[in-house]
């Protein structure tokens, strides 16, 4: 028993760090301090040759380190094949556990917040199940949800308003049922079919005067924001973009047209 406790005390730590939505300045003090001291930076990528946006956001922090960190690239393909995805999570969990068991502290960086629509969640669950002896910590980050609201200057919710957060790829019927009971809706990753959602919203009681803000690539150098009314949306030019979010409010919130950019 003594040997087991001693071995466990030597095991390192796995830390999930949210590095914010895209602006390098939107990262917490705690995250900066941690990134300067951990042994390993785990970087998620969609494939081996893909650049990492999350890594680019913390490059200036890593350059300030007294000693370079080891960078561990973890590949998580964009696939809906659950079996293939689980294999990737299991292999990444194995690599991280191996580092932790050697006494190292590993930081997994992710855009936004680790527990808000993040790949980190699946890795966290796999590690917890397969390697429960590895200590884990979560450092929250600024979410795209709050960052987009701030950039558009459109409040997410006030007083007793009900807000719904909807992945835009879910079934139209479920979106309609959810929209009927919400005052405000946030659509995640929605640019590719946002216009197709307009009839559903109108059917759910949102008028053509409902407030709409669409934000692409929030906080990044090519950020674009457009604000208007639900009735304006059919006329908008909306390029497809994975990093996109829309806020739709039943109320006619005052719009600052000077903030409006062309998409």
C-alpha cells in the first residue's frame, strides 16, 4: 500500500486550458502562469499537417518561458464515425497518461473554454475512465459565446429571459421546438445554413424585427460582424465558416449600425 501511494504521488498532472476565442489578449492570468511552467503542451489538430490556431494564440507566452516546453501534437480527425473517434481519444489519452506517469505536467490547450463544445471533453472523459490515477485540473477560458456578444454589443440575456444554445446541425424539428420556448438563441457554427433557419424561427414566433448578430472568426485578424433584423438576413452575404456564431433575440434591441461590417 505504501508503495502504491508513493507511486501515485509521483504521477504528474493533466490540465485543460481554455485559451480564449481567438484574440491572444483574451486569456486568463492563471492560464498564462500555467503555460509558462508546465512540462508539456498538448496541441489538438484535425490532421498531422494542419496548423493549430490554439498554439498560435499562445506563441508569445511560450517565447517568454525560461525553458522550452515539449510540444505533443494530438490528432483528432473531424469525423462522425464514433468508433474511429474513440480510437483517437484512447490513443491520445494513452500518450498523456504516459507523460503524467513519468512525473510530467501536461497542459492541453483548446480554443474558448475546455468544457464548452470542446474536443477536450472527450479526452477528459477517456482519461478519467482509463487512467483515474492521473490528477486533472481545468482552467476555464473566455468562450466564443460571450466574446461574440461583446464584439456585436448585443446582450445574451437580461432579467428573466431564457437563452438556448443550439448546435445548428441538429434536426430542424428540434430547433423549432427549442426556439418556441426561448427568448434568445445562440446558433453555434451556423454560417453554412443560417439562412435556412429563418423560416423555422419565424414559425417559432420570432418576428422579422427580431435582433440578429452574426459573428465570424471572433477575435481573429479576419473577424467579421454583421448586425440587423431577422428580415434582413435573406439579403446578407454569408460565406461558409466553421468559426461562426449567431445571436437571435426576440426583442428589438437597439442596433449600433456603425459597428456593422460586411461579411
